[in-house]
C-alpha cells in the first residue's frame, strides 16, 4: 500500500468533495476554534489543567448513564443520554474542585490532582462493571476516551457548532468580567464583581467544551486543544483580544489540517494528528513568536549585552580621563574590564561605529564629543544610584559599585529625576556628581587589580 496520497486524493480532500470529509473538517474546525477561545482564559487564569480534570471527570458520568439507560430498557449508547451523564459528572468534578479549594487549605493543584485521579479511577471501575453486565456491553464507549474524529456524523458537527456558538457569545458577553478575573481577582472582588460566579461560569464553559469534544478527540486529547493553541498564541502578543483571535485561528487550523492529513494517510488517527499539528504550531510560536519567542528574546539579550559592554567601555574611559587627565591605553582598558582580547576588539568596533570613540592611535583610546556626553550621562546615573544604595539601602561603599553596574543602563528619566531630588545637595554645581567611593582603575601601564569578569 502506498503511504503517500496521490494528487487526485489531495485535491479531493482539499476541495471537500466527499460528504464525510466536509463533516469531519467542519466539526474539527469549530471544536478547535471554540477550544482556543475558552482556553485563553483558563491559561491566563493559571488553570490550564482544569480542562484535564474536567475531561477525566466525565468518564464516570458516561458509564453511569450507560448503566441507567440499559437497566431502564433503553439504548445504553444513546448519544444524548451519554453526553448528559458526562455533563453532570463534569459539573460535579468542577464543583468538587471549587469546594476543595474554598473549604480547605489545599491548593488548587492538589484539588485538580484529586478530582482527576479519583473520578477517572471511578470511571474505569464502572467500565469494568459494565463488561460484566448481561444486558449490555461497553464496546464503543472507549471512543469517548480516545475519540473517533474520522467517523464523526452530521449530528456531531451540528452539536459542536452549537457549542462553539454558545462559547463565542458567552465570551463576547463576559469579556470584560473574565479579563478582570484572569488578571486580578482581588481587584475584581473589590469592584463588586461576583468572582465565584464568574469562576463557576468559566468552569461551566470548560465542561461544555470538554463534553462536546469527547466525540471528536476523546477525553484524553481534548485537553491539548484547550492548552496548546492559547499557549502558542501567548508567544505572539500581550493583547488579550489579539491572543483570542490567534488562539482561535490556531485551534481551527489544527483541526482542519489534522483531519485532512488523517483523511489522506491511511491508519492515521485524526484526533492524535490534530494534536500533533497543534504541537507544531506551538513549537513554531515558541521559537519565532513576536512577543515572547525564544529567538526574539535571544536577539534582545544579545543586543543588550553588546549595548551594556559598550557603555562599560566609555564609562571606564571617562573615569580614567576624569582621574588622570589623559586618554586611556588599550592595555589598561583590557586589565580594567578583564575581557578577552577578541571580545574587547568586537566591543570597540561597535563603540567606534556608534561614534563614541575615535580611531585608536598609538594604542590609546579617546572619546569623541558625543562619546563624552553619552559617557557623562552613564556615569551620572551610575553614581546617583550608588548614592541611593549607600544612603537608603545601607550598602557598603566598597560594595556598591558592582551593584550599580547593571542598573545604570536601564534607569528611566522619571527615576533619574527622582534620584536627583534625593541628592540635590550632592548635585549642586555638578553635571556629574563625584563618586561616593574610590574608583577602582588599574595603575598606569596595565598593573593593578582586575575587575571581576562578569560583564563579558
């Protein structure tokens, strides 16, 4: 059997030529969209695993519904009855979590673990009871655990569409309240918002999503759709509205692409492939995300490292000239900063490119006029912060230099102005205040004590 699909099969799937393909892809799209939206609030609420607990809590409800319907002479596998049982059990699980959290000293992670394990264990025990019943058998109930996306019916797709509509409308109606609840629960309570009711409403929406998604991806994998798209969207933005849109798009695309891949490649379970596609979105977002991606963070830290190193260089040159009245030799700068020769050369090239130092002649470094002005600002901020640490944090003068070494690069204008007000006496007549401690520079010619090599 050829593992890879033919071009005609690909076109047939992409054009939604088959009825079953249309049903499955539409259902998966709507489920991913709804899960991505409500998952954003659970992620920001730091309750990402609530969905996991809710999904596992539905299993005993499914089993009990099957038992009661079978003993009552009905069809034990009636989907509405099974989903009703799952809903009741899911709500009971969420209620148990809230009760444990509010009535005991246990933290929420412990409550989640208790509910998840106990309810799921009860469900597995009830499935064992069903296997021994003479009136029915549990064949087919495992689809609620593992899902059966590929065999989704039109009724399932319409059910998911209804659930998605309810979630989107509830999110639109309660957006402000849920946003405040997620970001600052105490503030929400102080403003008169019914925090517990909002909490219960959020958990109710989670249960609705889980119960509806049982048929598509199963109770084990539905949690992935509640967590992965919101987590991926978080790497791209800090705006909640944008995050909701991105999460919904990623969830929807995960559903569509996962269902399409499953339709094209034989024996590929659709639910699992949907989750794998969502995982790919997460990995790409984690690396390339505009707001919090690893690549952006690395580039930012790299730029900050070179910027900090360059400012350390011109501050050292400024203090040398301040103390000795002459330009600083390159050998003494290397001793002062304790950097490797290669790193120092790269820093000097960048500083020269910024126009802060002149081209080196006779092994001596000289600041340009722009470099002197910039260095004076850096030294001024450094010494203001040193004075603050000495007076208000009671840091010893001979220890304060290293503490202020990194802060000088990030002091804002408002904080600098406040520091100037605190040290108005020392600022009198000085553009740059005098150092509150002896400046640690090497002796002329490169001898002397080295600084610690923490900068490079």
